[in-house]
C-alpha cells in the first residue's frame, strides 16, 4: 500500500473555484453593502445636523417637544423616529396646527361672578360644593 505524496494531498483537498458569474455577483454584493453603509452614515449625519430640508424634529417643533413626540407616537401626526429624534414634514406639522387651532377663548367673567345658574343658586342659598374623596361611596 503506497502513501500519497504531498502534491497529491494538496490537489485533492483544493476547493474548486467559483464560476466567473458567481464571483462577479459576490463582488457586486460586497460593493453594494459598502455603498449602503456609506449612504446610511451620510443620512444619519444630515439628520443629526438638522439640515434635512422640509422636516422638523421635536426640538424645533412649534408644538413643543412632548406634544410633537406624542402626536407622532399616536399617529395623529405622520412622522418617523430616527434614533432619538422624531421627524415630521413641515407641511404636516403646519396642517396639524391648523386642525388643532381652536376659536378665540371665551370671555373672562369677573372674579366673583358665578359660572352657571346652578352655581348662582348655590351661592344664593349659601351652599358649598362637597369635596368628593376616594373613600366615598
């Protein structure tokens, strides 16, 4: 029984080369991954810098920080979350403000004036409103 020499072992254990089409596709996939990472990094940099035209984050929103975040989370304001930032289009924020706008506030009554007829009657009779506590049935 003869033992194989080193050259035979190396030729037998060699992995066959991939066809050129597979090698080219694999190389293209690698380039696409590198390109995607570079694009993602640029987008994140732009978002961090705040120079994404047409978008407003919670710190620059006319709604205020909490209301901006809550409106996006609830779906009342279309937007997206990128890291810690909640972004919405400026046009959507403006439309949200227009929808949420209320009429002028009601006129203020003098400090001593009752608010309604029941309160007026209670005041005339010298009655006070009872405090409702958690222990009452």
